[in-house]
C-alpha cells in the first residue's frame, strides 16, 4: 500500500508514466490547474498547496527511489510544486502562465548553479528542492520580464 500511494502521488496520478517528457507534462498539469482553476491562485491557497505537495513529494520521491533508482523520471510531483512556485502571486493570464511554464522548464532542464547542487541532497529532498529553486528563479524572471514589458500584464503590481 505504501508503494502504491507513493507512486500515485509521486507520478501525479500516472502523469509521470507518460513515456516521453514526463516532467514537461507534470509542469503542464500545474500550469493548467493554475489557469483553469483560479481559486487556487490566491496565496492563501497556493502556498499551502505548494507546502503539502513538497512534503508529500519528499516522501513519495524517496519511496520511488527505492524501487527505480536515483531521481526517477516517473516522479513529477516536483514539477507540480516547482511550477506552482513559478506562478505564485502572478496573474493567471495566458501570456504570464505560458512564460512561467517555459522559464520553469528552462531552469529545471538547464539547472544553473544552486539548482544543480540541490540535486545532490539525499533521497526525496534532492528531487524536490532543485525544482523548487527552479520555480523560484522562474517566478523572479517572469516578474523582471513583466516590469520590463508591462504590456504583457496590464495592471500587474509587483509589490
């Protein structure tokens, strides 16, 4: 039962078992949920979702590593939490969500600096923390882009 629950959670109900680009599909689930269900966008809902998803991801990722080895591709709950962090406190407009999605995938794949180093943390921690850092970088980058190009999101207030 423990492995079943870990696989269901870690793979985001099977999304992680898509045979190509499972991380991209995991991120897409998070971005679409943010866009389609605006009720999760306010920080009072999104922050607890990120925290719960992250804690569950550390556990599920650790359990799945026991079976599949280090940082298995089927674990995409890290993309869910990271993408939500990339979107935190940003407007749920198509352009902003797409930009956040693309930048999160970029940072998650390229893994600059600390993002790469975070992968060496033990067990599920390494799986989760690198994506949370990639999400943070993406969020900051989207904010910079929106300040530089305000027409992308009229009325956006970064403060």
